[in-house]
C-alpha cells in the first residue's frame, strides 16, 4: 500500500512539473521577436557576437536565434553638436579580412569600401543559411547597383570545401558574389561561431547592424535601408 502511495505522489509531482515547464515555455516564447537586427551600439564589438561554444553544433544553435533592432545614428532632436560628434566617434570600423574567389585570388573587404556592404557568413550544410538565400538573391538583383553583397563561405576544408560550396551555388542558380574563407581569417575577425550571420556595413566601412540567425526579406531590406541612409 505504501509503495502505491509513493508511486502516486511521484506521478503527481511529475505532472505538476511538466505543466509548469510548458507554461513557462509558452509565456517566454510569446515575448520573442525574430524579425529584428542588432546594431553596432548593442554588442557590435566583434568579440561579442552571438556564440556557440561547440562549433560542431552550429547549425542547431542558429535555427532559433533572436536579435534586436535600433538605428545607431538615432539621436535626440535636442542633442548638441558635441553629442553628435561623440556618436560618430563611437562608430566601429568593420575589420578588414582576406578571403578568396573561386579561382583562388585574394579578395579583401577593403576592396569594396565606398559602397554599402551586406556581409553574410554561410555554409552549404547549414539549413537556416539555405532558407534565407533566395531572399539574398532577390535583394542582390534589386540592389546590385547600390549595394555590394559578400557571401562568405565558411570553408573549413573538411565538412565544407570550395568544391562542395561552389557546386551548391551552381545547382541553386545563385548569382550573388561568393567568396571562400579557406583560412578562417574573416570568421576569426568577426567571431562567427554561429551560422548564418549577416553584417550591414555603410559606404565608409563602419558597422551599422548585424543579424545572427536566418532573416527574411523584410529584415534584410531593413538592414539595407540602414546602410543606404548612412
């Protein structure tokens, strides 16, 4: 009899625990906005990008990534000239890096300064990366004259090679510019521990916003608008 009572008590505790967990999950989930961008003033330093401690779990860690949005150039209408100057001084230059084109030629971020840049880190094995690529292709075709797209592949030489990545791009028919980070120079400088990750850089080479995780066309356009305004 005592054993039956103990079993009933254990089952009751388990049911209460599961109900409470479900309640908390639903309550917190409703507060998440997945359609926004984080700006340079909100953890824009390259060593504060959303990280995954185990790079082998990168794909899993990027399917549910949250971000926030604000314009780094927003100032109070009553701000003084001095305050505005301080804001401009706080802007962070995007670190220069070296990647390679399909023929193995060096390409640098600094080669494109003078034009707003959309910098995207991706891999062909990354589901979220592939889900957002049609939007990037569409925006690339729309903005080709005004915005430089740099689709940087995380080419580790093992799971991802130039051959694997380039074949994927060809099979999908994408036309945006693709470069290969075969020496992990760009990934290191931008602390890219999760994929996809996208940076929006203005024509002067300053970081304006970034998004960790897959973004939709509206969010991509919001980032583009931000760098076109600067």
